[in-house]
């Protein structure tokens, strides 16, 4: 009896220590991680330039105030943007006044803010005023004021002024989703040249990181490694689920689960691999329903550990029977809709076993996705052309030409 009590006491102390260490890591993250260059949201105050004055006596026109644009550029990051504009106030220059020598005043200089692809520009009201989806995309975020002249009774206009947010959502082909410690970063390291931090404690990855998978025919597929999700992430437990915005634009989700399951601390319930799949499904659905309908692949990791073959076999059967057994899934694990996995593959990311198979499978899914997209685009164009022909025909019929 005494032994049991001492053991319980020890377990409780150990679990308190683990919870404290875990909380300390979340509240004051490892400096190695916070060094990351990754910033995914920036708020700026932007103002277009004032219009120049027109020369009243000669009917001259002041120059147009400069505009402020956001422009997609390769290699740009939101951190570089802040470093260049630490005050976060951006103002384009005013248009020049018209003079006797130059009745049309010169326009003010535009300002271009360089951002990476994947940035949405939002007003404080939440309205999206533009998106930079690829390099070269340009969004006008503050118009310069018109110069004074006969057209406006020589009253030059002020430029637009408002606060905007630049919200970056990574654009990657594949997004890694999983509980902490499942081996997501180890997988990224195995398939790319990225060198993410890997450690045996949860929440090692605090910020998303991109890696590129290279194929023999020079095809490249980008993979986004994300922080771990845990149950209750939608209540902001763990790192919350706000980083899931980064999988919204990925084409395929790669679920990574630890075959031995997960337990955050002794205070938390132990979850089997099957339960972690159900909980990931649930957290994704609670973040955004559409995410569970994305093309997905399930990899079951750490298969180098002893006795895992049986667990894998059972897990595979359970996942394949998921839809039929949905009604018997306990409420805390159940979702409205379940992910339809393209395949379930067992791997050892650490020993690089079966990772090439996953790489090939991802490529197959993306290729299929590409051709479906092209087909849909063709179909769309065809329908548009048919509609156009029909409306032209009916125009002619209306005019009695046919
Ligand atoms: N035995 C075994 N251990 C693995 C394998 N893959 C990863 N690990 C170990 O599992 C631990 C967690 O690996 P990470 O790659 O950091 O896991 P993660 O999913 O990125 O974790 P978070 O960043 O915390 O979400 C590390 O100690 C890895 O060495 C594997 O295939 N086999
Ligand atoms: Mg990680």
C-alpha cells in the first residue's frame, strides 16, 4: 500500500514538473526558435501623397500625389519589410506644384512595398482589398491625391490614408499536419535540404518552415512543416490552431502520426495513433470545414520501434472502416465529416524508411490534382464560350438578322 502511495506521489510530482516545463517552453519559447525570420502578419499605416497645387492664373495643374503599392517579389519577407520601415508608417511623396515653366506639375513618387507571394491586404474592417498570389502581382493600397487644377477649382486632394494588415498564408504544395513529436520535422529533413529543429519534446516547431522536395526530373514540390496540433487547439490550447491558415492554400495535406500515440504529460489522457487521427480531423474541421475535403495522405511514423506492425495493421483497418463506424465514435473524438485518405503508408522518418514512397505518392496526388484543375479550367472556358455564342446569337435573332 505504502509503495503504491509513494509511486503515485512520485508520478504526481513528475507530472507537475513536466507540465511546468511544458508551460515554460510555451510562454518563453526557446530562443533558437524565436530567432526564426518568419512573420506572418504586419499592420501598417499607409498614406498616398498629397496632390500638387495648380497655377490658378495660367490654368496649370498640380502633380498627382504618389501611390502606395504592395508588390510580390521573390525573396521578399515581411520581416525584411519591417526592417526597412521600422516606423510602420508609409507615405508616398506629394505631387509637385505647377509653375510657369511647367504648368503640369510632376507626379509624386510612388512607394512599392515588396512582399512574398501569398499575402492578402486587409482593411481593419476585415475587407480584403487585394491579394499577391505570385511574384509581380501589384495591389494599390493608398491612392495619391489629385493635383489642383481647373477640374477641381484648384483644390488639390489629399491622398488616401488608412491602416492595413498584410496577412501571409504560405503557398506550399504539401502541408504537414500532426500532433507534436510525431516526426513532422524529421520527415521534412528526410525529404528536403531543410534543417528544422528536431527534439524529443512537444512543440519543438513554433513557426512554419518550408522545404523543397526535388525529383530526378527536376520537378520541385514544396512542403510546409507546421507546429503540432493537440486536442482543444480550437480553444487555443497548445499553440492554438491559428497557424492552420498556412494549410489553407496547400494542395495536399500530409497527416503524420506517431504509431505509438501521444501523451502531452502525465496529467493528460494518453491517445492512441487512431485517436490522434480522429482528433486531427476534428481540429481541422473546427478550423475550417473545407480542410477535411482536401486531398490527403496518412503516414504512420516511428515504425522502426518494436511491436508496431500490429498497431499499424489495426490502425489501417480502423481508418478504412471509419465511415461505417462513424456513429460509434465517442463524441469528444467525432467529426461531422472524415478525411478520405488517398493512402496510408507506414514509415520511419528517422531511418528514412519508405519516405521515398511517400514522396512519389505526393507527386502522384499533385499531378492528378493539376490535371483535374486543368480539366475544370477547360470545361469552364468551354462553358463561357458557349454562353457567349448563345448570347450573341440571341442578340442577332432579336435584331432579326438570323
Ligand atoms: N524512433 C523514431 N523516432 C523518431 C522518428 N521520427 C522522429 N522521431 C523522434 O521523435 C521526436 C520528435 O521528432 P520531430 O521531428 O521533432 O517531431 P515534430 O512532429 O516535428 O514535433 P513538433 O515540432 O513538436 O510538433 C524526435 O526525438 C525524433 O528523433 C522515427 O521514425 N522513429
Ligand atoms: Mg517539428
